[in-house]
C-alpha cells in the first residue's frame, strides 16, 4: 500500500537533443524555445516530500526484449543525438549508479511475472542526462537507468510500473522521461497545433482519472483522438505507462504544459 508520504512518480519531457545547453536558434527556432521546460525541470526536486535516496529513470531511448536495469557503478555518457554543437558532446553527468537498487528493481519485476535482467555497463543516454543535469545538477543522487520492453505493450508497462510501486515507500523517485507529443515531422509546423492539443487534452483526462480508469484509458491510448499523429511510434510515450503504473492508487495531475515548436508538451505527476 502506498502512503501519503511516499515519493511521487513523474512523466517528464526531456526536450530535443541537448536543447537546454545550447542556443536553440542554431536549430532554426527562437532562442527561448525550451526556457519554460528548463525552469520547470530545475524546480522539480523542490516539489518532493524529501530528497530522493535514489532515482529510477525510464528513458524513451532504451528498449530491450526484457526490462533491463543498469548495475553500472559509474555509468558512462551515451551521446545518442546527432548534428548538434560540439560542446554538447562534452556534457558530463557524473551521478553514481546503484547496483543494489538495480537488482531490487529486477527482483520486483520478476516477482510480478515480468521478464527482467540487469546490464553491467549501460550508461546515461540523453533521455537521462539532459533533463537530470537540470533536475539534480550536483549529480549527487544515485541514478539507475531502466529500459522499456520492445513489445511496447502499454498494459504490460503499466503492470511493470505497478510492480515498482513499493520503491516509492523507500525514498526512490521513479521518472519516465519522454515526450507527450513526439511526431518529428510535425514539430515546427502548423500541422502540429490542433492534433497536439487534442491528444494532450485526452492524455490529461486519462492521467487525472481514478486509477482503475486511468489504467484502462492508458492501456488503449492508441485509440485516443489524434493518438497516432502525436506518436507515430510510441517509444516516447511508453515511459509514462511505467510512471502511471508506479503511481498505483495515487491521484495523477498535469503539472506542466507549454507549446513548444507549435506542439503542446506536458508533464504529469502521480502522487
């Protein structure tokens, strides 16, 4: 049972590449495109009931055939973006790993009948280090990257999150890192405006519904209005399923929204 003092869970937008650490006008947009998102991410820790003892991050940039938790003690940087200024390939996020936490994650998932394993070398991809350089700039809280499963089954990812819910009582922060809208061909186009707003409104209703209804709605997300326009492929939405599942019976809420590159982009908190 999750109590009122448990750590919340989040689904956050991690932006575009190393967007918070460069002049975005180089990419053809206003320099302040990501300023509101950056400000919100920098204040996230202040909203928590306590400083986390550890952080589990599910990035939209890591898929495996089983849920995989990194046991690396000093995870390395994975610069999995292309065509950005050279200095963005010199960013450093030296947060320690947490092998024992990774092993506990795998134990919880396996205990729920889900395929799970550890990886001794997986580092921080940009879905981890880009937002967490803002959230925990001192890099002083252990971080465990956790993969999605490449089936992209939403109900199963919700179940995976539910299996991880006990970690919240242990001071562990669970964060899904993706984007609530991720149609790369439509960003910076008027074609994104209406569909992103429609899907964002639906996603917010789903997140804020009672837990059982929330799970049912998210499990059928691809049937939502404008769903496949918002997510031609769902890898950037799937981290939300784990965050929502880990929310268990806790209420969900949209806690941030902005219009970025002509698309509505939001963040959600559970608990």
